[in-house]
């Protein structure tokens, strides 16, 4: 009985490896953008900010440089309990809505703002972070995808502004660059829908209303993705529209950030998994099932690390409770090697691909973040350097 359970558990891990590899293949082809439209869509661009004086001017400058009619883009900075010069720096370039108290987090802040200033029926909301840098055609491309292609929820390509800042920042960049094509673009091309990424996202007023708006959560983007899908709305990925942000440069900051994400992900898993699986069975659709898997799955780097350990254990101490070492060797090579193919497909410069071993840090961080996320912690604001 014990042997059967052990082998079954290992087969589940291998099934997960195979599933992620096969589905990622849909991310290899290119994506065609929607045709150019009339570009008359009204946008509410909202930038949550907590003590962001070092970076707020950059994103507001990028928004001012948009190749889109200025009378159709309302820019609002949500100053959340700021004690620095964020409000002063933003006031000359955007509306400022100031919150002095209330629950922590971006989801709670957005819910507070939209309760005071609801979207008009013909508006779409764009969420950007204060440390973002954005393409000058961001709003134009969003308008095309909403009005010509008929999408209701959009997610731009999540790029990294500081890949050379440290080994950890390089590791984050490589992880995002690979996942953008292997996960986000692949799911979009499969028709299952991408995930919202917290920034660089755009939703019509109707879509946001059907999903129930924003809610307090450490991962408000993932929670909203699930509620959108349950409402029949899939997120469309834009691989050609880039939004860059800063990634943590030090170990302590990265651990705090990923601990918050791990806790939020667990909360979303508890609240949404049953509904997603039920919808998948009811409609015979893979999209809700796939999102349920993604919400609950361990990271790719953590699974690769487990596979690597099993190679050694099975080779040094062969056992009837373990699959042969060569099976785990194949699984590990596939997991470690596959992202390199997708990085090359996106023409990521070789100087970054040589840093691929830095990703091993995520294999070590994942169990730490999961463990720490089970302990009550205060909300943590990731600092930005500008």
C-alpha cells in the first residue's frame, strides 16, 4: 500500500511536468495584434502609490507621452497614506485621490476609490504601478483590442526595468520573460485566457462589474482573474505591448514580496478552486480547470529542484518506492532546458541567458515563502529605487 501511494505521488509530479511542458508549446508561435480601430475609447488610468516619490514622475511622464487623444484619458494617482512628496510630484500631472486610512493593499485601495468614483459605462480602467515604465502606444493598443477585437479584459507583457541591478533582479527577469511566453501567451492562444498581473491590466466597466470589482487581497490580480473567468470573461494577453517595473534587488525584499504573494495565492486557492473545477465539469471547459491548477501548483523551479533531488536519491539509494533515476533525470532536463528555448524565441540577449543558473534561487525561495506565508504578517510595501 505504501509503495503504491509513493509511486502514485511521483506519477502526479511527472504528470504536472508533462502538462506544463505540453501546454507551453502553444506559446512558441507569434501573436497577431487587433487591426487599428477608431481609438475613441475613454480610459481611466489609475496609479496606486504609497510613498513613491522616487518613481512616480517616470510613469506620469510616460502617460503624458501617449500617442492617444489626451481628452480620452483621465489619469488618477491614488495616494495611499503617503508621507513623502508623492502627492506634490503627482499633482501637476494627474488627478490625486488621497486615502488616509483603511485596509492595507492595492485591492482595498482600488475598491475604496471605485466606490467613490465609479466607472462610466463607456470607460475602461487601466491599472499601472507607480514604478512602471510604459510604451507610448499602450492606450492605443488597448483601444484596438477592446473595440476591434471585442475583448473585455487585457493584460500587457510584464517586462523588467532593472535586470542588471543584481543577480536576484536578473533571476526575476528571466523568470518573467520565460513565463510570459510559456504560460501567458500559451494560455491565450489555447483560448483559456491569461492571468492578470497586477499592473499593465485593462478592464471594461462591464467586465469589472460582472466580476464583482476589486476586493482586499494580497493577490487581487489573481483573485480577479478567477472571478472574471467564473463570469465567462477571459483575459487576453498582449505580447507586443510592454509594461516594465522594478524587481527586488536584495534577498530580504524578495522574500517578503514572495511571502505576501504565496499567502494571497493560498487564499485565492481556498476561495476559488471548487468553483473553477465545478465550472469546468459543468461546461466541459479546460480553462477553469487550468486556472485551478495554476493557482494551486508549486513553482516550476521548486518542482525542478524536487526532481533533481530525486535523481540523486534514486541513483544512490535505489528503492522499490522510487521510480528509476533516469526518469527523474529526463524530467529535470526538460524542466530546466525548456525555458531556454522560449527565451531564445523572444530573442532575449545572450548576456542574460548566460545568467540562467540564477533561477536556482527561486527553487530555494519557494518553500521558504510558502512556510513564512502561513504565519500572520503585516502588509509589506515593496520599496522602489527609481
